[in-house]
C-alpha cells in the first residue's frame, strides 16, 4: 500500500452504521469522495473555484470490492493514487482499518471533466500528472 501517495484518515461515526453495527455500504462512497477531494486540495485544486470557472469533475464509473466491514468508532485510512486512462482521470483507492491494517475495500473510480457544459478529452488532467 506504500505506492499510494495520498492518505486520508477518517473515523466511523455511529450514524453511518446499520442495525448490525457495521458501516452501511453507501457510506463507503462518501469516504472515497472525501479522500478524492482532499487529494485534489493537496494538489492545489479548490472545488469552489472550479465551479466558479464552470469546470465540473464527475464520476463516470466505479468498481468496488468489499472485503471487510468497518464498525462504529473505528479509525481507517483511505489510500489514493491518480492515473489516466484516455480522457478520464482514474483513482485507485483502498480503505484500510488502522488498528490491524486490514484491507476493507478496494475501488477504482473514473472521473470525467466538463468545462462550460461540454465533455472534454481530459486535457484538464494533464497538469495533475506533473504534480
């Protein structure tokens, strides 16, 4: 997991758990998105500024593999790395429980870019590759 350059630390809130005491599956998507936003902020990208400039980054595809459940109060890390696939930005992400370093989830998230309402060929992502 050391080849993931960005790590976001998060703690599970009890409200994110279902009646069985495990994190509801939809909350994993929120954790992944939070980590992608923090990754981009670390690269100097400000989402409010992007919206003002009519630049919209949107998920176009996700693949998730659930491996282990997280429970209320547990601390975990989202490990993220960025790559390119044609016009898309691709984020490979992993959720790892801190206490035992167990891999809980792997994800691949494709992002596309629209500028002024038009889908781009991904040139916006070129600068990210140099960061």
